[in-house]
C-alpha cells in the first residue's frame, strides 16, 4: 500500500512542477510550443517512473497494457495544464 501512495506522489510531482513552470513561462515568454515541450518532458518522466514500478508487478508482455491508462491520464493532465 505504501508503495502505491509513493508512486502516486512520485508520478504527480512532475505535473505539479509543470504547472508552476507553465505559469512562469506564460508570464515571461507566452510560448505555447515551449509549454507543450515541457508537458512532453513531464509525461515522459512520469511514464519512466511508472515503468520502473510496474516492471516488478506485471510480466513483460503486459507492460504496455498497464502503462496505457497512465499515459492517457497524465497526457490529459499535462495538456490541460499547458493550455490553461
């Protein structure tokens, strides 16, 4: 149970940092492309962390099946934050 909570915090941290960085980018540069690039970096970091966690829980053949809903969720969050 504790590992799952740790994973949620670890995977949400890049998205939280992304929201702060997007706020600063909007104040200084007003660059939508930079926001999207930062979103992709945050999602990649999140998927990397989830991949390390789920590698020990599921087999290699079901790794992408487990990571797909995580990808959809964090892509939605990162896109929403970069467009807001």
